[in-house]
């Protein structure tokens, strides 16, 4: 076979137009740039959307965390009020309970001291 012939037919250098090839290459390059720009725009929109979601989540967590001290104070106040009510309602039982707890703690600490003496 000579240079100007292919298996599918005749192909000579006169069939190629350099201007047409350059135009096609430019068109393909423009199309590729347009697609890349479209993809970048979509990616930018997604990043903006995700950033907004992250900011809302952080704001929500910050608000929740700032309420914790107030909630702790409220719980402490409720516990104190409940304890005071129970003490006022049952003063003898409260004193008896305190004496029992004191006795048990004294026995536990004194038994630990006596064990250390034998070691």
C-alpha cells in the first residue's frame, strides 16, 4: 500500500483542511471549557449549601451548649427545693437518717484504720 491509501479507501493529504481541523479543535476546547465551568459552578453551589448547613449546625450546638448552665441551675434549684420540702415534712426521719449515715461512715473509716495497724 502506498501512503495515500488506507484499507477503507483513499485518504490523501488534500482531504485534510488545516483550518477545519483547527476550528474543530477550538470548538472542542470551548465545549470542554464550558463543561468545566458548569461543573465548577455546580460544585460551588454544593459547597455553599454544605457550608450553610454546617453553620446552622454549629449555631444550633452553640445555642444548646449555652443553655446547659441555666438548665443545671434550674435542676439544682429544684433538687434543693425538693430536699427542703422533704426535710420539713419529715424532720425526725431526716435526723435519724443522718445519724445512721454518720455511724456507718465512722465504722467504715475506723475499720480501715484498724486494718492498717495490723499490716
